[in-house]
DNA sequence: TTGCCTCAAGGTGCATACACTTTGGCACGA
DNA sequence: TCGTGCCAAAGTGTATGCACCTTGAGGCAA
C-alpha cells in the first residue's frame, strides 16, 4: 500500500484534458487545470511537473507556465522558487472558516441585491430555480439523482443573486470561499431529503425578502442558511471520518468529502 | 489639456523600479509592479506594454509576463486575449462594497482571534500598537506627520489581529478588500484629530474584548469600527470631489483618494 | 551502519526567435 | 466628407534552447 507520500508528483493517469473553446492555449490550460483542481482530481501537496503536463496536453511549457502563474495568483496553487508549483492543501479548520466567510459574504450579497433590486432576467432565473426545486421535490418516488439535480438548481439560485448584487469584489471573495475542492458543486451530496427540503424553503424565504426589498431580513436569512449548511456538512464529515477511522491524522486534508 | 483618454499606455515616466531582495526575477517584478499598482502609480484602464516594461526593468519579457499573469490572478490586472494586460479600474460603488466586506471579514477575524486566543508575540504587538498610539496622540503640539505615523500603528494593530485569527483564507479575502489603491496605507489621510482619537479608543475596546475571549463583542466592535471608517472616508471623499467639481464623470475612478 | 560528499539527472528560470493578432494610417471610391 | 479596405508597424502568444538550482543515488570514510 502506498502510505501518504508527503510530496508525490501529480497526474499519474492524466486527470486533466484540454478545454478547446478558449481563445488562447494559455487560457485553455488555465481552465482545464482549474477544473481539475476544483474537482479534486489532483492530490493536495503534490508537485506539478511542467514538462509532463506540457506533453500530456500537447503544448509547450510556455502556456503551461502562464496558466500555473494565474492559478497561483488565485490561490489554487502554491509557488516555491526553483521548485515549481504544488497543489494547495486545505485544512479542516480552513474549510470551516470558509463557510463562516461564505455566510457573511453571501449575506452581504443578499443585502445588496435587496437594496439594488432584481433585473428581469435575474428575477426570472430565481423564480425558475424555485419552480424547478418545487417540482423536483414533489416527485413521489424520489429520483436517484435528486441530489445532483438539486445541486444545479442551487447553483442557479445563488448565481442569480450574485449577479443581482453586481459586485465583482464579492464575486472574487466568493470564488475564494468556493475554491476548496468539492465543497461547491457537491454541497448537497450526503444530505438527506428533509435537509434539502428545508434548504429549499430557505430559498423561498430569501427570494421573498429580496423581492420585498428588505435588505436586513435578506442578509440575516442567507447567513442562517449558510451556517446551517455548514453544520450539516460538518455532521456528515464527522460521520464519514468516523467510518474510516484509520489514519486520523488525515484530518488535515479533506479529500474524503468526495 | 489631456482629456480622459479611454485607453492610454502606462508608465510615461517609469513609476516602477525593481525590488532586488526576491529570489527570482519574476518575483522581483511581481513585487515591484504590485507595489506600483497599490500605490496608484499606474493609471487605471491603461494598458501595460510588455516590451517597454521589460526594457525599463532590464529583464526579458518572460519574467514580466510571469509577474503580470500572477497579478491578473490576484485581480489587480485584467487580461484581454491578444491585447495584453490592463490596469484594473475600481468604481466608487466597488470601493463602498469593499468597506462593507472588510467590516465583515475583519469582524470575523476578531471573532476567531477571540475564540483562539492571542500568542505572546501577538499580544505584545497589539499592546505596543496601543501604547505607541497613546503616546503619539498625547503629544501636545500635534506633529505634522501625525496621520502617517498613526497609519503605521494602525497597520500593526490590524496585522497582529489577522495573525491571531490564523486563517490564510481570511488573509486572502482582506487582500482583496485592500487591493484598491490608496485605501489601505492612507486610511488615515484626510481625517481630523478627533476622528483618529475615536478610532484609537475603538482599538482599545477591541483589544480588551479579544483578551477577555468575548468573540461576539469583538466581532461587533470591529464591524462598527470599519463601518464608521467607511463613513468618514466617504465624507472626506464627498468634500474632495465637491472641491474639484470639474468633470463629475470622474466619479467612476478613485484617484482623488491620494 | 551511519553520515557526508560528489555528481549526474531531472526540472525550473530566463532569454530569444518567430508566428499571429491587433491597430492605426493611408489610399481609394462613393 | 465619409465609409471601406489594405497594409505595415507594433505588440502579444508560443516554442525552444540553455543556464542554474534542486534532488536523490551512490561512493567513501569514520
């Protein structure tokens, strides 16, 4: 068995493939590697070999380096002089902090959205997210992919709100909070149905507060929404880590959140 | 007179000089350009010419591009494919949002610091900042550089608190909030003495709340501290913009905060 | 066996050359 | 005068070569 190698080299079996729709190769590489990082496909603390990555993507080292520099600036990678880029690791404590921060920033987003009002498209997107959620949760035999489908709806709801706040700074802050692998898209994984229903109800309440232009109420509701999300996730995480009780030192990383 | 040129090229008279203490040239360039950006030495919306910058710093384009990629990742520059890097502009609205965000995140920092406690060095640093502030504000003929000196003290206080919170995520978020030129170091510029005294009193209260391990109180105090700072700054800004009432469309940029 | 030194292989940092894109000016025609 | 198309200059995107640093294996001595 391979025990935890403190520094292992990444990409044993090509988890990153080129995204072709971007204008330049550097941007293609940036998107591809960022997606791989956020999906947790590259193990934390592993070094990234530039030549290897360049070969596997069929480009030279130049766009590779450009992409890695950008991602290091975004905080997804760490750069060590003369040693290259390593995949940044996130501790459990940091994940908890990220939820606290996310509660505050998404709360601020709601406040600003309530102050500034919704555009027609934003209102439509939110109502659609609410409607789709209603429909999904009303299905009598709960579909097996219910959680992943609700995850998409959840993203749509929060995204519309974020656009309504119309603040690039807040978008950047939220990206920082969500850059921790697996915590964004798979939020809903591991929750039971009542949990999802409760959160969907929260969405309804938040939407109404924003629609009625009640900034304080919207902010408070959203904060509570995220904090309860954190609590649920921490509970699930505790269960998961209790299930695999070997190597308790692994708490420093969060790969098990998969 | 040069009216506002929507796209002008930067560095008419070399505002950026190489920082030599870093290990690699790319890091030297990164630090230099970042400092120039945060000091507002490069006009917003101006394009950065790579060859020109390379010549003026006596390096090739490679480390220049590496630095610019990093800074773009940090959000200080924008990158447009095949057109290069542009100095990011911050609107007045965004500056206001940044203060709201800063209030929340520095509040969270205080809460975490109060929960986790101060190390010996952090406690020392904060007490020193408080003591130095007391001394400075007690001088009977107020020294002319009072504000800039208090600015340094202010930074020391907030930095110690940030280290006590011990969260890289929060440090990153704060960097986002403080990346707007001139709002970090020159916070105190333009305030009158009573304002500074009031803020110094706030520091005392915050320190005590953290010392007594009262997270909620510490958070609330810090939030109010930053929000009042925003109010003061906005008042000063309004006065400044009223003083130079020509070209009111200039509100989109914040160069006058100098 | 243990510790240290050497050295070669691997990998990153930087400079440079060239291809491709953008841009602004100029000529031409309406 | 104005719009249009072309073209050259300027500037960015990418590949590549080489210098330097890091790293780990092997030899040597204690």
